[in-house]
C-alpha cells in the first residue's frame, strides 16, 4: 500500500486517524523533535501541518537550532540468513562489497518506488 504523506517546504508529515477520537493526526518526520498536529478533516489537517512546519521553523530560528535531522548514512538492516547469504554471493560474484549491493538496491527502490510499492 502506498503511504500518503503531506509535504511543505521540504518537510514531510504523516497522516493517521483515531477512530476512538474521530480525528486525523500526524507528525513531522525527518526531524529530531516531536511535532504533531491534528484536525477533524483532511483540509484542516493540511492547514494544521503547514502551520506546524512554520511554527517549528520559527522556533528553531529563534533558538538558533538547525531544524533538520542529521543522518549519518549508517543503519542496520535485518534480514534472513538466506537473503544475507544470497546478497553476499551476489556481491562477491560482481567484485562488489555487500554495502555497494545494498546501496544499488536502495537507489533503485527510491527511483522506482511508485512502480515497486504501488497500491
């Protein structure tokens, strides 16, 4: 299923809902802080998200903080031992390191996400 998100000024926000509370809500992702927003309908949620981004950027500017999360470029990938073995053999057969193979696969996924992760 394709994930639906909101975008504003390069920031991405999630869209979720609470049946219990009968509201839509979300949070800004890709930042170190927790910034959330909520509304009763999608139009209001979009507005609340944009306001949350603007408030967050204003607050960061006011305190002299970089608003963006810093990504190190390192993360752990957990997979099955069989897939690990196959990827390792694939890398060796192409005279590549396992990290290079994973990067090629990740680049392909990002460039083709609409085709690969279609609804």
